[in-house]
């Protein structure tokens, strides 16, 4: 006869296999419906490597209106600060860091793929007469992870099931990063 610990272990393994297969079907559904970023990131989680995933900020900008509005706002803020801080013959470096609201990436594809994230930005600014030149560098930082106590759902699996897959060694959470560089010039 099996003791209760062994029964729980078998039940737990069957539950995890069911959750893993449900997540795999969710990957397929994501691909069918054109949610390539979220499907790819979920697949990377299921492949259990834990390796860093680099995302294309250019791709997010093309596909997500809310993120493009956010980025324009970030660049405009950097330009305003640059005008206040830049002096002749000095090259100031502006640095910012922010924890982002998940609504910045609203939408099915990138909303499911990244959700909330942290960001940092660095700008190098020069001024020649009335002309400003800014090299702006944006960095996205995230951990593709799941909340054990969340009631959220993505596709056929819950956040809790995904957290359990990670905790029980069936899948692995991983770091995510992206970088975007742009040169901006303007006159004031």
C-alpha cells in the first residue's frame, strides 16, 4: 500500500504534467492567434533553461500602441530635463529608473508576455548654440515569473499552476531584458 506522502507525490506529479501540457497547448493557441511574443516567452519558460531572453524593443514599439506612447513620453521628459541641465562645454548624463505599471504593455501579446517591468534610461546630451543633441538609451528589465497566490489566468493555465511548475522543476522562470537606442536633435 502507498502511504499518504507517496499518494500526494503521484497526485502532484500528475497535476504538474497536466498543467505543463495545458501550458503547451496555450503556446500553440498563442501562435495560431498571432500572439508570437507571449507564446515564445511561455515556450522559453517551459523549456526549463532559465536563460536570459532578449526582447526587441523595436518590435514592441511596432506592435503596442500604449508602449509607443509611453516611450515618446520618456523621450520628451528627457528632452525637457536636458534643456534645464545642459551647460556649454559640458556633457551631462541623465539617468532614470522606473517600475512600470502593467498597463504600459496593455494588449494580449506583449501584455501576456511581459506584463509589468522595470526600466532605466540614460541620456548623453550636448548643446551647440541653440541646437541640442541627445543619445538616449532605454533598458527594459523583467523576470518572467508567476505569483503563487494570483487568481490570474493565461490561456488554459492559471498563474498558480505556472508558479507550481517552476517550484517543482517542470519549468523555469528567467530574466528578460531589452535595449533601445535613439539619437534625438532639436533646437530651442
